[in-house]
C-alpha cells in the first residue's frame, strides 16, 4: 500500500506541511496542505519528489515531526540547524570513489540542534551514544526532505518535537507520547506567520 497521501491543494503562496504519519498530523487541520509520506527516508523522498515533480511548488516546505533525544535533558520543539544522514558510510564511500555522498546539510544559519536521520529506530543505547557524538536529535525523514527540497530549489525548515530519549524503550515511549507531540506541533504551526 502506498503510504503517500496529499491532503489539500498546493499553491505557491502557502507552505506545504510534510509529516511522516497520520499520528503526527491528526491536529493540523486544513489551513495548509499536508503531505503524509510514510516512515523512513525512501518513503519521504518518493512522496515529496512525486509531488514536486508535478510542478506543484509551495512557498516553502515545513517538515513537522517527532524526534528522539540523543542526550539527557533534551525536550521541547526545535528548528533544526543542521541535518546529517547517519546510516550511510560517507568516509568509506569517499575512500572508494573520491566523492562525498551523504554530506551534512546546513538547514538554518540560526542556532539549533543537529538532527541525525536514518532508516533505523534508535532503541539501542550503544547506537544512541555513537550518534550523540555528532547530533542532538534523531529521526527517520528529515535528511530526505532536506535533499529533495534543496534539489527542487524550494525553501525548507525541519521542526522536530522531542518524543522520547533514543535508546532502550524508545518505541514504547514514542507510542505513548505521539498524540501529545502532535498537539504541540499543531500549536506551533498555528502560531507561525507565513
């Protein structure tokens, strides 16, 4: 089944809100078009690229979603400043080809956290600790959204609300907190001036 679903009409005067799953979008309302991509980098890439390939370009892309904290004490809603892809071996690929694949992307010049994106729900404490050396938060779609938006020449923002501490028990914590996170993300959206 195709996880992609576009709710509303994209116009060049309004932002496109991009979320992974319905659970994160349930309180967004219909003031803006919403693209549900499905979880993971492939679903996010395919969904956003498909919509943009139709020639439907919004004023900007706003990726709203949940993220795991890679260090204790991280909470709240954050605008990501930098995003990297944590499940590609960039150094090895460079050694093999002399080219860089999966380089980090600067999303905003303002201060903000670094987001690590990968097709892995980080529930292993060792993986969390390794990722915490380079990033503050972890998700499964942000890098993909950034790459597609950047290549299409559409401005974009990544807005993440901390749903859990990555590591043991993260999946259960996400399920228990996603509804509250969705309300907070919807409140954030409705306070923005677009």
